[in-house]
C-alpha cells in the first residue's frame, strides 16, 4: 500500500531545471497571480520581473483569456489532432499567418518551444529531401544557443551544461561562434556596434562540410536564456545572405522574441531579416496554455504537398496528440486579441528607452561586468566567485526574491524581461531592487 501523499510533501515532484535539494529546504511557492504580481505562500506580493518565463507579457489572469479558456473547455475540450480539425485551429493559424513577416504564412502547431524547434529541424530535413536534395542533412546552430531540451534542440543548442550528460545527441551537427564580445561591446545599448563578421563563421563551416550537405542554420534573433545576447549590427543580415548564397534554410527561434518582446511583432521585424522557418511558443497564449508552432512559407508547404504522392497520403509524418489543442487555440486567439488591442509591441517600444536608461544606471554597481538590453529584455554578466560562476547570480536573485521581486538567473547572468503592461515606476522599482541586491551580495 502506498503512503497517502501529505499536502505540501515536496518530495514527489521532480522539479525541472531546479536545484531540487536546495529548493526543498526553503521552497518558494507561488499560489496566485494577478497583473504584474505573484502572491507567494506567505501572502507576499512579488513583482514578476521576467513575465513568468518570458511568457506572461499581458500580465496574469487577464479576464478575456480566462473567459476564452473556460468557455472552450465546456464547448469542445479536445478534438483529435490527426485527420480531424476544429474551427479555432484554422482561425488561430490564419491570425498568425497575418501577423508574420511575408512570406511566412503556414503554421504547424506544437505544445512547446522544444517541440517547435524539433519540428522546424524536421521540416528543414524533409524539405530538402522532398526537392531531391536529400544530401542536405547537416544542421547548424550557434554556441550558447538555447533551443529547448529535445534531442534536436540540445544538439543544435550551444549550452554545454544542457548537452554534456546525454550521449551522442544528433550526429551531423556543427556550430558557429556566439556573438558576445565583451572586449569590444561591453555595456552596449541596443545592438552592439562590432561583430557582424561573426557571421562569416558560417562561411567557414560551409567550406568545411560543403553546402551540398547542409540543411539549415538555427539561431535566436536575440539569444534569451543564455543571458540576453543582442545581435551585432548587420550580423543577422549577413547570416541571411550567406544562407541564400548556399541554399541553406535560416531558422529563427522566436520562442522569446516573438509577439512583442523586441518592440515589434516578431524579432524578424526588429532586425529586418526574414527567416525561412520561424518557431514560436510562450507568449502566443500569454503563457496560459501550452502552445507553440513553426511558421513556414507557402513555397515550403507546397513543396511537401507536391512530393506527397496520392492525396490520401500524409505529406509530413509528424505531429502531437495535443497539436492545436482547442483550449490552447482559444487561449491563443484571446491572447493575440489582447496583444493587438493593447498594442503590446508598441508599448514595449515606448517603454524601451526608459528601461534602457534604468538598467544601464547599474553600470558600476558591485559585481556587474556587462549590461545589455533590447526592447524589454536586459542581461547582466556577474563577476564569478572563483570556481563557482553560477553561485553569485543565484545569491543575487534570492536577495531580489526576499525583497519581493522575481528575476531569472542562469550561468553567470541575471535576466530581466518584465511584462509589457509594466509602468515606468514598476520598472524603476525592479531595477532599484536589483541594484540593492547587487550591493548586498558578497
Ligand atoms: N527556444 C528558445 C529560444 C527558448 O527560449 C525554448 C526554445 C524551449 O521552450 P519550452 O517551451 O520547450 O521550454 C526556449 C525556452 C529562462 C528560460 O529563464 C527560458 C526558456 C525556458 C525556461 C527558462 O531564460 N526558454
């Protein structure tokens, strides 16, 4: 007989990306959320300085989304995803197609960023094969890239800690260098001046493997969870040119940059570069339901259709039980309504100068080696404790938590990504709290 689960038994839940032993000694439990604030188990109000995990940008518990989800559960709670459809899936896909930079207009739904990345990589491989270029099998990523935790995503990803314990990963993967160059670009505001030539790494990797063997390159327009790395001026344009020259698909992983974070609808719009495939997730539902996807052009979609054989055959043997889940689609439609009605991207653009000035006001603060920002995202590099680079960011984040502020930490960085509904005074309070936490941390 199994023992009954005690309420608040913390043991059974094996927590993701969490120091379980440490957490369970002093748990941080969130029990409610509204607007910009969480409530913790002690009844304290916590300012949400990273919009959950970069996803709750319209703020928590927005009425229209709550209503849409509740009524969808009652109306159609689930519909089979394969060989059947439901109206909201088509409605959401059409909405998304209209918001994307041309020519991206066909949407494949998943449930997360990780699934979106693996889906995009599979589309890239199958696309080349469908057009008779099956030797183009190699996938390229970038150092420090974060593309979720599927085997595809960690293979093209470039964060060693997420890769090193998982065997051979995908074969046929290579990486270009990351663009973070503190020697020339420390304390850059917005796009760094130097480093477009990092894109030329791609030419080197192509020379090594030959373009006839390369399917795609995947990058985040702004690398988020590795510490908010902003692309140097001209860098993404140059990647685009090199991919075009060699018939290599360019994939933008827009799981963080999508839907406003950069002050434009998509990151691609901010940098004036359109990829061949784009992933999204997180903020498409304002974080309320798990939903992600990949957007492709009609040309790519039509290539699959043309190579699909008789029309009763599947054109792409891929999908998830919960692809285009009706409740997630309802949340997505309501969240995009809000994003457009409240002009989320415009609000980010309007707040970004204030946010930039505020975060760069911490230049010279204790432990801070670099500050960078774009839209409503900022990253801080924290001087490491000898031999323990990840320790001080944790201590700083915990000092913030004690003061009633939630910020993200990872590697040797602290990250801020406040909701788009932030008021200037709230941004100031967040940055001031971080400043105090830096000053107090040894
Ligand atoms: N791609 C990118 C660019 C991401 O940022 C994923 C893929 C994976 O998404 P899912 O939904 O499978 O987790 C992400 C996720 C952080 C943080 O604190 C960032 C993410 C996830 C958790 C924490 O920066 N990004």
